C-alpha cells in the first residue's frame, strides 16, 4: 500500500458560525471518500462536537482535517487543537460532566462514535483526535500521524511525504523542496514520484533515483527511513530532521550535507537495530528542532497523530512550509 503526501486542511473555529461550516466540509469529504449516509452523519456529529468543545473550552482554536487511506477504504481524521488551559480528561469523558454548565455529553459521545479517539491536554492547550472509518470495514488503524502545512496557506507546498507498507515493512519519505511555492512543490513532487516506483529499494539507489528525477528542478532536502519490523535504515541529505524515541532514550538521526537534484557526495545509510516499539519522527525545517517529548509527560504514549499535531502547534517556525511525520514502529501494519 502506498500513501501519497497531502496537506492538512485547517478550519478555524472562532465563532459559532464556523461550527456549521466545519460540519459541512467534513461531511462532504467523508461522502467523497465512500462513506454512506450513516457513516458520513457520524463524521458530521463528531465534527460538530469537537468544534463546539473548542468554543466552550478555549473560545477559539482549529480543526485539522485529513483523509486517512487504508488498503480497503479511507478514514476521516479530525483533530481539535487549542491553546487553552488544560482540563481533566477522565472527568470530561464522563457523561454529565461539564465545566461550562452544558449537558456535558460532548467528549463521551465523540469517543463512542469514533473508531479511534485520543486526547492530550496540559497547561499549554489540548489536542483531541477522532478517526472515523466506515463501520463495515474492520481494517486496522495505521499508527501514523501527519501534520503538513504550506506557508501562508499557499495552495502549493514545497514539502511532501510518502509512505509505503509491505507486510511488516514501512518505507517513509520526507522532501523539502528548496524555498516554497510552485517551484519548490515541483521539485518535491518529482522526487516523490520517483520514490513511489520502488520505495523498498536500497536507500542509496533510491537517493540516486530521486537525484535524477529532481535534476533540473530547484532540488531539495530528502530523508528516507525503512523499517523491516525490527531494524531501521535511514539516509538523509540536507536539513530533514529525524529522531528515534525509545522507552529509555532518544536519538537524532544524522543527515549528510547537500542538495538532492543539485550536488551531494555519495552517502551510506545508518542502521539502527531492535527499534520495534519506538517512535520515528521526521520533519522539515519548517519545524524548530529544539522540541523534547520529555517536556510533555505522557505524550509519547499518545496516538502519533496527536504527537504530530502538538509538535506543529508548539514548534512551527511560521516562515516556511512544515511537515511533521510520526510513525509508531510496530511489527504489523495493514
């Protein structure tokens, strides 16, 4: 299975009129991707509850919407992001609990309607995740999270990403085309197209293929990570950041200098053994590199989509396209 890169759709939630707009957008996306009337209705209900919760709890925030491809069907991911003071997650999940004098049915209803529900909240704000899939599709949720945004909401994004799955194997790509805008996007998409042809090839050969495909474009920074169910092989050129987060230690994954599509020296990949159960985080330089998950107690155990959203919320530089890709490295996917 191949998953091509796509940007996160951001829906501001600042007044009650935007709740209905968000509901309609999410329902339309669900219907477009094969949800029947009942399942699309669940998407609409969850979107309404998440947006309303932002207004009640934080007064303003954002919904992040994206399609989650799977082998058999697509899902819909909705993330509610805010910067309000934290709240007691366990208490708020109980029906009848409310901090604002309402009926208090929102979070409990969301958790029952969604196939995947997760929350992280602290004094910096909250991220609430709901993923919904057609009820007749029992395929497993993929433990991945992506947050990708263009500079100033430009329709062209100079970053791209791509994921390929083959049994226990995962091959992940992140490209940051030089600069931003249409020419940077052209460079990144040329590299992604070449990667998708043979994502599990030897990473050194893959880099050569991407270099050939990106020659004549602006070029860009590239990182490829391949997981075989136990070990990880990583190779990077340029300023794509990457980290392996384990239960006892975290380590950065080193990239080599150069520009793919421009000039770089021949490189050798780095191998990391026994990383099953680790988190792999890859990110473009639109994200600051000074983050540390230890500053967020318990976040490492949350869904990868929640982790990606929190990192984007708190460490986006705001002056370039930004991509955050988080993968829970597990022995089985599908």
